[in-house]
């Protein structure tokens, strides 16, 4: 595997993990206190949007040329950190 393939494989694995966490958060929606429901729904909408954007960018990265992937990967690192942090915060907030 070259660097690009390794990077994309790592991203795809991380996306699977984030997807599992998002599913876990969705199942908790019925258990969220009424006063937190609005905040929970807002956070879930943002996280879902970031997740879908990260999936889209991962596909673009996977299909990019050898030169373009290096440029795209720096943006992916930032997007991945934001998504991962957002999911962790939501899991902590809505235990």
C-alpha cells in the first residue's frame, strides 16, 4: 500500500467508528431529558452534517490524483479532528 491508500484506509476505518458512535447517540435520543432535547437535536444535526461531509471528502480523496491527495489530506485532518471532537463531546454531554 502506498501512503495515499494507507491514509484513505485509516480514514474509512475512522468513519466506521464515528458512524457507530453516531448510531449510539441516536439511540440515546429517547432518553434525553426534555429540557435538553432541543440542544441534543441541534448537536446531532451538526454532527450528522460533518459526518456526511467527511464521508464525501474521503471519497474525493480516494479518487484524487497522487498529487492532489496531499493537498486534500490536510483539510481532511482538520475535518476529522472536528468531527471526532464533536462526537466525543456529545457522548460526554448526553451520557
